[in-house]
C-alpha cells in the first residue's frame, strides 16, 4: 500500500500534509499559478506550499504573510503531476496564519453571505442603491476594505426560500434534494426556480430542506472554526435526506465542492453526517450528464440559436468531473457553446473584493474578459456565482448559470 | 456520452495522439493526473542521437538501429511514420516554428555546455547549431538561478565540431531590469514580452557581443511571443540569437504544451486534469470505460478506443512496489524487460546501461499491448510514449522522438481501424 493511501486511512490531514513528500520541485504548479503571474506579492504555490511547509513547525508560528495572496483557486493541485495537494496545504497554512494573527474584521464580514443576506434582504432597495453609489463605495473601501469597484452582487429583495415555501413540487417517481446555497437564496432566486423546474421536468419531486451557508467563504478567509460550525450544521440538515437515499444536487459549484471534499481535506471535518452528504452530493450539471448517460435525461430540447462562451470555474474543475456543462450544451440544438479554456477569472470567491487584491484579480481575469467580449454574444455561461459576477463586471457581458440555458431550451418559462 | 477515444496522460505523446484523433473527427477526451513531460523537456525533438556512437543522420541510421534493437519502440514504426510524425508536428506549431528533419541532427548546446544531437528544434534555438564551429557569446542574468553562462561557455569551448572548426565561447552576465532577486524562467519569459524590457536588455548588451557569430540566451525569450522577441533581439544586436534550454520549468516546453492544448481545444477535444486514473472497466479483450478519481466518488469515461500515454517510471505510468513487482499503473498490464528476480536490476555506473532501463509495456505493430507470448491483451487500447518497453531514451537521446512518433502512430492506428 502506498504511503499516501495508508495516511489517508489515518485522516485527511496527514494525507494532505504527507503528499508534499511527492513534490519533485518540477515547478509545474508555479508555471500555472494565475496569481503569482499577476503579482510579485505572491511567490507562487510551490514556494509557500511544499517548500515552506517543511519549515512550518506544528507548534510554532507561521511567519509568512505572502500566503495570504494565494487565492485558493486550486489550479496548482490540478496540474501537479505528482499528486501533491498544494492548494490544500496552503489553505491549511493560511488558516493557521489567521488563527495566530486574528482574522481581520473585513474578512469576517464578507465571509458571511447568509448573515448579510438576512440583514439586507428587507432593505434591498436602499442597500442596492447604497452599494451602487460611488461615495458610499468609497467609504466602504476606506472603512471596510472592500474595493470600490469590486463586483458586489445586488440583493434580490425576495429570497429563494420564500419562493420555495409557496412552491409545490408535483408528486413524481423520483425524489431529489436541492442545495441552493446563499447566492441563490439572496442574490439569484430565479436560478433556484429554474433549477427546480429543470429537475421537475426530468421527473423529480424536489425537496428543498432548510439550509445555511456551507462555510466556504469563512474557510477561504481564514476563519476555520466558524467554517467548521457552518459546514457541520449544513451537513446535519442535509444528512437525513441522504440517509433516506436521496441524492443532493447543487447549483453552486464551489459550495458543493466544500461538501464533497474541502470540508474534509482542508477543515478536517470528519463526521458521519458530512460523509453521507458528501457521497450523495452532485454538481447539478454533473448529475444531469449522469442521467443522460443512463438514458434518463429528457431531451425535448428546443433550438437555441446562439453562440455562448463558457468558462469552467476553478472550483468546478476541482470536482474532477470534466466539463459536464459543455456536454449538456452539446445536446441543445443550434447552441454553439465555446469552451474558453482559460484558467481563472480572478475573483476566487471573495479574494477580488478586497481593496488590496482587486487589481490583481482584474489582471488575472483580463484574458478571459477579452475573450468573452470578442465572442460578441449576448450572454456567457459559468457555473459559479462569484465568477459570473466577475465576468459580467470585467467584460460587460451578462453571465448565466448553464442551467439557465437548459431551462430556456426546455421552454419551461410557461 | 461515449467518447470515440479517451487518452490517459497529457504529455507530448498523449496530447499529440489526442490532437491527431480530434483532427480526424473523433470526439476525444484527455484525462491526466496533472501536466506531463512537456514542462520538463527542453523543447527539442531528439529522435536518435547515440547508438551508442554519435548519430549524424538519423534517417540513414534508423534501419540498422532497429535491426540491432528488435524490441525498441522504433521497431514497431517505419521510418516513414517517424518522418510523418515530425512533419505533422511542425505543422501544428503554427505560432512557434520548428526547423530540422530526420536527414541530419543539429548539435545544440545544453545548459551545461554539452553539444546534444536533435533532429527537430525550435527555430529560436537553431542558430546555436555547433556543427560548423564558430564564436559564441552566452548571456546570463544575475537574477536567473540555475543558468551559469561562464560554465556553459567554458564547456562549449572544449568542443571541436571538426578538425579546424573550433568552437570559441565566452560569457556575459547582465543584471536584468527586474527588481526581484530570484526570478523564474517563466517570469523572465513574461518580462521579455515587454518591449521596454527588451530595449533595456539590448542596450546593456550592444557593446558586449562584438566579435561573435551568434549570441546565446537562456530559453526565456518570451512565451507566446517568442518569435517576435527573438527577431527583435536579433535586429537589436545585429547578430543571430539562439536559446539554450534551462532547467525546469522549461519555457520552450510550455510553448509546445500551449500550442498542442490550444489546437486540441479548437479541434473539439476535452482535457480533464486533477486526479489519478484508477483503473478501467473491461470485458474480455476490450476496455469499456476509464475509471478516475473525482471529488467524493469515482467518475467513469466510456470510450471506444483508449490511448495509454502515462509515461514510464518517472511519471508513474510504470510502478515497482517494495517486493520488486513491476506493473503498468492504470490497466495493470504486464511489464516486459524486467530482469528476473535475483538478477541485478541496475548497474553500478550511473551512466551505464541498466538492465531495468528498458522495462515497459510490450506492444505489437499497431501499438496494442501484448503479453509475453505476443498476444494482444486489449484490442482497443494503444500505448504511446515512455510506457512502451525497449528504449533507453536518456542514452539514445530518443525520448521526444519516441513519444511524438508513437503518439502520432497510435492515433493513426485508431483512425485507420475506424475507417
């Protein structure tokens, strides 16, 4: 048995850390890091990862602040030919760094979308106005550290849960659970309704359990303990359904990756609720492609005569499932989906919102923005919400979730 | 979806096979644990350099080499196929030109200043050809570690191309206009794409390169814009300019990777990276699906054909456990060329020929895996690249030639079987 496998049995933490011994210093991760290419403030994944990790004493302090300029996009882990969990090593080290130094207030605030969502939804009108106002944004930047031009989403004013409470999913032969996440609930409730419609069209009764944030933003902002509390709570609320044998699908690809892998590999959350939820959770496009492979996907798709540039976000690629959205697009008659095949849009969740990182984030996304603009399409497609907001911000082209195109092609708007 | 072909591995062999099949109209997926050999190679395509004597004309020497090594990967291919593979590859490098052919090897300096025989080379390196002798200036930068121009030049000067054709080399070390103390080759390449940076480098060198026939640089002269960068340096210095491959990460290798991957994407191919290939679902003589490690579960990719381009020991395509058992890592194919238990696997001399060195998967003329009796194990699987048994690429200087030619031939074989 491989050492790594043995250590995997002894817990995710050990397997992540031990993987650094597979590093042969080929620096392939360095060559692919979009952030070290954009700023000298980040020396690159190998230097702060497998290299520096050897000098991090579990009991001592973690001195290197340059780690904070890692966005956590995870491309280093994906390209490593030796299987070193570089991004995971770095995320853990970043967690320790902030645990020692104290997480800045700004990081605590932007990492709690469900809290801000609950507070702002009743006042969506004035809040959206304020966040669109240059003077307010200037102030927010100076006091709150959120860059004045950063692509903040608009509050929808009505939550997806409010819609879901009124919605009766018709009785159907199959049942599925929908994990909508915070962004669908507070910012893009219509995406949730579309996802539900697509699932129902495919013969599912859709259950939408009570749910809160998965903790990913807290994790990437260094608040590991708070992140653990959130992800445990979410796992506990989804676990009863998973135990009944229901699969869980998600439209938020980074949040589903949190459930599938990151909570275990980065946060060390090793509990039975998470384990069963993890095994049952699917990215929605992944799930629909698997349905199609079994011949169970409804294919009454009507033509969409359009060219749509598609960006597979970093976190989507972290699922290791290929690009299921592209496979779904191939089923839609007339649709010319163009896989842009560009590494990163630069936002990395909340990274690009921060005043000291906004310019780096825009530099990383520059090539993607240009390609989206060059495509000359009305919309672009992307699985991750923060990436969609960044693409729209950087290119001026509205970006939609792949499900929206499927929804249109199924002609479900009634 | 059932793909026409699934390729395992994203090195030169895997990418070449995938691209050729995608161009042939097949729906192709490349699955890889990570990025492959491209980023570690110097960017030259060395077909055959030593047999063990120095090979000047690979095309003429290949037939006798194959006669002497009937188990070599080249013995499964015709010289015409190797030639076609090189021609095909040149045609794909549209933004980064290659020059040369099987007729004659160029002799290019390595970073250690040793002349190395290569059949096909990036045009940005061609002016470093040592076959005619000459006077060279080798430029280094203080911020670029692992590239020692004085060492390179000293070694180069020991070489005599032919009686009366000496090589004279000297070095110049320049401080590049970059604030950082330690700059990677890739970062240098990005700096070279800035016109102001180039101007500064040219200005610093103008008076240093007189009396030479050509100026050598570490291979960091631009990533996507290498052609422009080299041309401008050449014009600015008034002398031919050439690149010398550096230690990894190799910028010329990245240029090759980017060109192949972009072309593959354009031809409709898909590349998935991140987790290991765990195995395959097979029925009898056919592999039905490749099983891979995805987050939280496995993911299978069904395909009609499979190309195994996972490399040799160095990249985990062939593995040996602590008991000395050797196998191919994805399909568990038997490995040929392993010395029997009790016999020496390695020779004491580092540079010597090692009994273990030629271990790999044995293949038939269609590059399908075969067992010890020569019977085909999987009819819809082709092996490409360093996983194939019978070569000692580091001694023969044949590594890229084998990967490229077998990748190309594996694709041809699949396209023909479909026709």
